[in-house]
C-alpha cells in the first residue's frame, strides 16, 4: 500500500484579489505582498522536499511556484489544465459590479457546482479538465508515495480549481462541493491517495489531510 501526498498551493495576492475583482483566466501579477506570501509558503513547503512542482501557466501561479522551485532546486513544470475557472462575462468585474448586473448570480455560482457564468466554466468543467493531470502523475511518477518517501507532488494553481479538483478526487456528491470554502492567498490543501503501487488511478482512494493551511499555521496542521 502506498500513500501519495498531493499538495495544492494557491497563488499569492494580486491587485485583483485586493480589489475584490473577478480574475478567472486574466493573467494578473502578484503584488509585493503576494510575492512575500509566496516566499513564506515556499519556505515551509520546501522542508517537505517535494518530488516535483507543476504550475498553472498564469503568472500569479507560476511566480508563486518559482519561489518554491528556487528553494528546492526543482524546475517548475507548466500545465494549462491548472488554470483558474474561466469566468466568462464576469472576468475583470468587481464583485459589486457582478451583483449589480446580475443580483443573486454569484450566490448561485457559489452554491451550485454545475452553474457557470455566461461564456465561462462550471466547477464540474474545471474538475473534468484537471483530473486527467492527476491520473498522468499517478502513472508517470513511480517514486511518488514509495515506502521510503513522504515527498509530495505540489500543484500550484488557483482557489476555484483547487476546490473543484479536491471535491472530484474525494468523490463528493456534486451538491456537496460547496462545503469546501474559499482558500486564502498562498494557502494550500493536502490530500493523500491510498492504494497499491500499480493501482489504476480510479482505484486510488483520496483523503483530505489539510484544507486552507498557510505558513502562519503550518506547524499546527502538518
């Protein structure tokens, strides 16, 4: 039996985060605070000696991943399937602007994983595009979770994607997906995948170890 640790790290703060603006797949940069958050998270996670780092190609995630790569000596791999939820017509709008134009729509979006903004993705869509990446990692990383190693694979991505992928890996009923609340900037989740070395990805049983951990509380939860 192997236990494969999967850490999913959200990017540091952007100006859009600070302004309560819907980013989706807009390619925004980290603020000075966001860069400091990325460094703080990297210093904690580097102690776990990650096996590899895979990042969304959007700059806010990639720059967060590079901070970890610099402290581990690992090259950051990029995969576009880790991009944030595409928010369609909402991208670039503040929460207030969305609420003024479509009262109740953000609440529907938060409470229903099948609901998508016009021109955008639902959380189901996001899980469907990111799950194959985890299956590929399970098949392609023979050292992941071997009996002598607790080293995690680290995915650096976005809050919406992390919530959707976590819910899908845990096989939560779709109407329960909203129980996974929002993640802070440069915070992370950890899942453990249990199964034999040669298990089919569909036979791995995932458990949630940590949700919304940060550098400030890491010693209490890891």
